[in-house]
C-alpha cells in the first residue's frame, strides 16, 4: 500500500518562497516518476512539474524558472522549491506517483497574497 503525504504549504506574500515536501511510504512495482500538480478553486487540476526516477525533469511554462523539483530516493522524499510566488500560484498542491496505477497525496494548501 503506497501512501503520499504532502507538507510545507502555507500563506506567503507575493515574491516569497515555500518548499513543499511529499513523503512516500510503501512499495509498488512499475513506477517511473513523481510529479506535482495543483488545483485552484473552481479550476481543473493542472500539471506543475515532474521528475523521473532517471532524473529527467519538466515544468509547466507558468512555473519555469521559479520552481525547482527534486527527488531524494534514499529518503523517499519529493520536494518542490517555490520561489517568486505570485497570487496565481494559490492552489492546493498534490504529489503524484506515476506508474501502472497513479497514487495521489491528500494535498497541501498554498496561499499567496498580493
């Protein structure tokens, strides 16, 4: 049974920084990447960033240059360093383990005020 638990969300002013963490427990075969998604009120969940277990990373255009994803396989941790936060980054952030079946965390709220 895989569990993903996000933490690190909070409220910051525009221009501030936050670091999100996602702790993974349990084991499942055939997984290949971990990702961050976000969902703002009234909007669909959207892709933010991904990192494969081979080290490949990708970012949504809206966060490129401001967010940095990283993976610590030894600690089963996924991180998202978010800098230069803007009000439009306000959302609930979810981590996802991608494989034959996708696993999701419960989300952590990020609120950025202007």
